[in-house]
């Protein structure tokens, strides 16, 4: 079944991309600034973006479903975002003041209004930094030191969060009591020992583990929608909230992916569950580096400086460092990121906009599911709001281990073929949509998938 004439983009050579990559590899380990950006034989080097499109060094055009790993919900170079950042620079005469400024309070108020579990906010430069502060606050608040995280969940590059994100079959251990598997070299054992690995969407096992460790556990952190596409069940969410409350464990929702994508007010608005701390990033910066930690006032206030008890306080006589949670950073609360982020949120708040992106996303998901069915390839799309993933199995998916049943070898081949056909996603990664993705983009994408299926099956 050929849905349309040849409307996908067939690619030309990638000689310039390869040359830049080779040059970079001489001076940058692996030629990339973030390991996730590498894929074989070499990552494609881009030089331009507009709307839903990316253009590489060799002038090949792609419909972008990575969108900087979900950050660019308005697409590339939206004129309102460009204007907001240009206006800020023009009016302020500088990129950053290095002092408090108005946009910090404006954004913090906006987040408190949108996210039910946020009373107060601190800004960081990345999602990873937000997680670091969230965990430090939880440890300070409870006086306990261990952190529970779920198998398959990603929380950035902190030492003790780089655990059991993508463990192998053989080493992962009992499904009800997963092993703790480090995901990086160079992490001290004593830091790994602070992390407990929990099975997602398995309330009974989680309850057993939490009760056993209740005196050590400062916090449980989770992606409410694992990897941005596998949602917690409502019963699991409710049960986890009740348990953590009862056991005096801080519940952290890592909404770096889900914030502004599954709902303007994040997954907590979808599940109607209030965590104690929320972390945000990606969309919040409108394309610029940012992270945020928000939460209950009594927890957040632990990071407030006061003249007598801060590491930066002058005079050492009355300094009591152990009374304040350290949080600082040269670029924290960067006004350009906040200007871009606020304009992004204003656009998303306009009537019907969130529904429109979700509707477009569902349209693409439906058409892809129908297409794969005609080619007899077991497949389902899983996701929420404007993010989803293509999973090549018809078995139900509720956690990381269920994904072992999906045909990743075939998905890998399809993704490589799609890159040749002008569809950009990091192979095996999820798809994110933007305000800029049009009907024509959807048609092109479905046609490219059809061509890719013919290629890999043929
Ligand atoms: C759920 C989640 N938490 C934390 C992070 C880390 O954010 P950043 O890459 O901005 O440090 C990510 C990044 O992908 C994420 O998806």
C-alpha cells in the first residue's frame, strides 16, 4: 500500500557531516558534547533549523522529531521566541546581570500557578542540576540519606542517579527487587550504595522495599511517565503517594520530560497527585539551558540564605553552614532562558494550543499504527500529550522490562532508513511534536515510514 507519491525527502551524500564529525573527534572525545548525541556510523551534523525542520551540513532536510530531546515545543526558531530574547537583550543591554532580576519572580509565580505541588521555585542551568538540588533538599529535610529510584528511569548525570537505567537482561536480577547496576565508570561505590532500585508500576514490591528501608530513605524519585512514554498507572501513583507520606519519604516527580508536554501543569495535573518536590527543564527554557526545582514551602525554604548561616556569608564567627542547603550557580536564573521560557508558556496557554499539539500527535500515532498493521509488523505507539514512542510489540508495556519484548533490532533498521528518508529522531528514541509540525509533515512522515518498512522488509 503506497499511501502517497514520493513525498519524503530522499537524502544525498553526507560528506560534509562526516568531515565535521571526524574533525571534532580529534579534539572532542567521540566527537560529541553529550554521549546521547552519538549514533553510528556518525552523528549527522546540523547547520540550520526552522519550524519542524533541520538542515544538515550537506543541505539534506529532515522533519525533526527529536526537537532537542523534547525541549523545542514551539519548533525551531519561532519568531515569538526569537523576538522575546532579542527584546530582552535590547532592553537590558547585557545578556545577564549577575544579580536578581524581574523575570525570576515572574517565572516562579507562573510555575506556582500551573503546578499544584509548587509553592516556591529555585532555578538551575539544567535538569541534572535540578535533580541534584531536589535530592539535597530531601536529605536535609528528612535527615535520611538514601534515595529510591525506579529501574529504567533517567534523572540526568548525577553519580548516584546513573544506576539501572538500561540494565542487561542477565544482570538486572529479580523483577520485584531489581539489582543496582551502575551505568558509568568512575562512580564511587559509596555513592552507588546510597541508591535503592525499585520496580515501576509494581506497588506491592515497592511497598515491601520502602517499609524495609523507611529509616534510611530520604526520597523516592520517578519519571511519572517513564522515558516520557510509559505512564504510571493511577493506582500505582496513588499508592506511592500514600506510602511515601506515611513513611516520611519525600516524593520527587522528575517532570523534566513531562512538564508542559503531557499537560501545562505536568503529569501531576494528569494524575491528580501532588509530589513534595517537582523538577523541570527542557521546555521550560524555550531552547535555552535551564532547570527548576519547585516544591512545598517548608522544604524549599531550607535553601534560603541568611546572613549568619550561609557558606558565602562574610565573617566566620557566627557562620553555621549546616543550617542551610547550598544552592548557587553563576548562570542560575539566566534571563534569556527565562524570557524564552515565559514566551513559550504564553504560547502554550493560548486557547486550544495544548489540545492542538496533542491532536496532531494522536493523528500521527493513529496513522503509523494503521500503516504498520498493513505491513503485519506488530507495533503500538505509547505516550501522552505531545510525546510518544514506537514500540515494536503488541504485548502490553508497563515498565522497563516489558520493553525487552519489543523488536529493537528492527526498530533500529527502520530508524536508520528513516534518517535516509529525511525523518530525524535519535535511533530508538521517542518522538516529540511541536506547534510547527503540520498536516504535510505528518503525511510525509507516514510515507517515509512506509518506504522504510518496504526497505527493511525487502
Ligand atoms: C526525566 C529527566 N530528568 C533529568 C534530565 C536531565 O536534564 P538535563 O539533560 O537538562 O541535565 C533529563 C534529560 O533528558 C530527563 O529526561
